[in-house]
């Protein structure tokens, strides 16, 4: 069955808890933000033009399922190794890029634009997790979400550079 009907009254549940909660609460906003980001990363994955990019996106998607599970009360947790993996990836990509001197206007290439949008969704989801004040949002999860937008930014810049596209700076 593809539906249960349990949420028809605007309430839902969490792992291991019998209590029902309103779907408009901050925790569910955070869970929805992570879900939206993960879905958009699926678009990025489908459009990835290299195995390297596809593998990076898939690893992030897997991690985001852990973030959701952790927020919902599961015993699954984002750990220091996942944060360090993102930090290594940021450093590796950064070694191929010129240091940023300005903001850039998204859209140099389709792939870089998709990744820039994913970065914006990651920032929004991070803010929603922080607003939820969930005890499940442990320090490693917050570090992971903060690094996530950085790795998506780096991937967007790298994809534009690889294609030879010149990224435009805002004229203000």
C-alpha cells in the first residue's frame, strides 16, 4: 500500500514513539527541508556528467537519510568520519580552484546551477534543523550540515571550471 491514511488529520509520528505530532511543527519542517534537498540532489545525480560527481552526490544522499533518521529519533547518527569526508572533498576540490574573490551569479552551466540551488536548499534545511532545537541535532550533524553547503558550493564552482564556463560576478 502506498498510503496509510494516518496523516489525514494533519498529524504524524516518529520512530519508536506512540504519540502523534502536528505536521506543521519545526521538527517536521526540518525533516521536510532535508527531504527536499535530497530529492533535488536526485536531479543533480541524474544530470551528473561524471562518475566522480555522481558518486559524491550519492554519498551525500545516503548521509541525508541518516540525518533524517537521526532527527526522527532513530539510533542512526551522523559521525565524525562523514564530516571529515566532506572536509577532504572540499580541500581536494579547492586545490583545483582559484580562491574566491567575489560572489558568482548561478547559471554558468546547467550542472553548476543545479548544484548552486542544492547549496541554497542545504542552507535552508540547516536553518530549519537549528530552529527545530531538536536534541537529535547533535554537534556532528550540525557540522555535517554546515560543511554540506560548502561542498556543494565547491562542486558547483568545479563543474563550471571543468566546462570552461566563465562565471559572472554581480555588478552591484
